[in-house]
C-alpha cells in the first residue's frame, strides 16, 4: 500500500511537472502577437479575400451592382482565415529551410515554438470546419461543402499530400498542386452568393480560372532572384530562365483566355503583355540563376521591379470583374461558350 501511495504521488508529481513545463515553455501572448505582426499581412489578405469574394458575386450578377451583405462578410472573414491559416502552415512546414535561408523569421529564431504553431494550425482548421458545417445549414449545402473541401485541401497541402519529398523534386507539379486551391477559393463564395446551380455556370469556372492564372503568375514572379539561396529551390534556380518563362507564359495564356470569356480582355491583355515583356527584358540582362554573389558585389534588383509589376497585375486580376460591373466598362457582354 505504501509503495502504491508513493507511486501515486510520483505520478501526480510527474503530471504536475509536465503541466508546469508546458506552461513555462509557452512563448507568451506578446510573442505570438509579434509573430502575427511580422508574418500575417492582414491588409494584403483582406484585399485578396475581398477580390475573390467580389469576383464571385459579380461574375454571375448579369451586370447588377447589388451585393448581398451577409454572404459577403461571412465569406470575406472565412477567406481571410484561409490565408492566415496558410501563412502559419507554411511557416511551420518550412522551418527547416528557413533556418538556412531565413533565420530571422519567428520560428527559426525561437520567438515561438513549432509545437505552438501546430496547435494554432489545428485550431484554425477546426474553426474553418465548424464554419463549413454552419454554412451548410444556414446558407446552402454546396457552400458549406466547398468551405470544408477548401479547408481539407489546405490541410493536405500542409501535409504535402503525403509525398513531400517526391513533390519537392518536381517543382512544376509542386506549384500546380499548391495553386489549384485558388479554384476552390473562388467557387466557395460563388456557391455562397448564387447556390449550387451556379457551379454549372461557365462564368463561375472562368472567374476561378482568371484568379488561378493571376495567383500562379505571382507565385513564380515573386521568386526571380537569381542569387536566391539554393535551399529555397525557386523555380528560376531549379529550371532556368527558359522553363520559368514558359511557366509564366502558360499562366498568362489561361488567364488571358478567362479574361476573354469574362469580356475584360481589352484591359487585361495589354497589362499581361506588358508583364511578359518585363520578364523578357529582365531575363535578357540577368546573371545565370544560382550564381552566388562575389565578395563586395551588389545584389541585383531588377527582379524587384518585375515583382512589383506582377503584384499590380495580380491585384487588377482580382478586381477586374467588379470594376467591369461598377464602371460599366468594357460594355461587352460576358461570353457564354
């Protein structure tokens, strides 16, 4: 009995010690606020989310300027949560790479712990899943299921679809699998505004395709630094200039096609052409990808200008359909193929 009592006391002591250790190891709310201030660009996320949601509404509005407020604000918040969740997922997933390439970031420098980041990820995923269930009841089943499907796809991306090493060795497949979620990000608010039948409308899919083209182009164009750390395995360093340009060209072409169907090509085609021209000029004068800087050599800056141009084009892509409806220009009707 005495031994049992001692064992019980030891067990309680150990449990208590673990609880104290967890409490002591908590990085603190101030550190997490600092993490979010450094890594979560809330204004950018709101602009992106609003672009997707407004495009979803106005692509099928037949020229009407009305905007149902309940589905707008609800989907806006959820889309923003998607982007915040993705940010934390990416930081946690890439922590080993960031230790080498970006040691100044919060996780590599120990501002917060990986265990806490994992808890945050799973908490956000749970919140999104609950919202999906509520949306299925309050709005419509298709809307709720698409919210759940988008959350599940983000989680699959977080887990690298169970084949991370295989995908990492194939950057083109990697970017395709990680960009397809944009389709869901647009179709989800489409269903919220217009119901399940709207998913049969060609305009809904081309609105999603337009945003996919913009997102894909931005993902490649924001990584055109020829001196990027090899651990980052950027598309430029992995594939070289020609293949990287072809990736950008493919995204621009399908975005341009979607712009034609949505009758905004008169605006989008010139700016997409200008973007392609800026990439050609950059690559023509750029050093060989993967070449390290010599001692005292200044870092190249030309890619920063292309990144800025691509950012502006991407924002225009997000808002071109709402602009068409609000400004009543171009007056060309959307094309039903």
